[in-house]
C-alpha cells in the first residue's frame, strides 16, 4: 500500500528502498482485451475500482477490478483531432489530449451503451504540434479546481 510509505517519508524524510521495492512491485494479471484493440494509455477512476484503457485512435475498454471485467466502448467526437497522447479521468469525466494539441472532454462517469461522447474544448489547445507535425513526446494531464493542467516532454530535449 502507498499510505504507509508516504507516512514513512513524512516521518523520516526518506523511504527504505528495500520495503519500497517489495511492496510497490506491480502484480501481473490477465486481461481479455476486445478484438483488434491495442491499448496504449491507462487512466484510473477517481470514484471506483475501475480503469480505462485507450487506443491512440478512439477505442477504449473499461476494466473493473478485481474481477478484471472488460467493457469495450468508442470515444465519439475524437476522430479528426489527432491521435490520443494523454488522458485523465476524474469525477467530471475523461479529459483527452491529442497529438495536434487539442483538448477534449468526455463528460460523465463512464461510457453509456458502448459510447462516450466527447467534445472539443473551445479555446483550449496545447502548443505541442510543431510545424503542423503531430506530437511524438509524452504528456501528463489532470484537472484541478475545474481547470486543466498539462506538462509535456518533447523527444530529444
């Protein structure tokens, strides 16, 4: 668990590396992905033991733990804005950044009937597409106090 480790850092200013290595090792598990689905991104729910796996082109899978149940869905309104390079899921919905710097919001707690409607956020664009070329680095994003925050890493920098 993370909480005891955070408490150790708060008390002693450091984390015993041996205990951190043992307790933070990822557990392997089998997931039966939908046919021809290639997950590239993963974001966790702010309100349940659920994660969303996304392909770069607008397909997704809702994964419920611990049973590892998978429900496929499609992100509506994402096509034409570039490949998905980042996603963040909070209580207001799913936020997406595309390779062309577009920000989209898919409102609601989860997809409905295999679809999650997304809309382009007007006036919200990250300056990550250089000379019209799609972004090939990494982006992290979140939403705090209703406003999106993002950081990018450009390959070669």
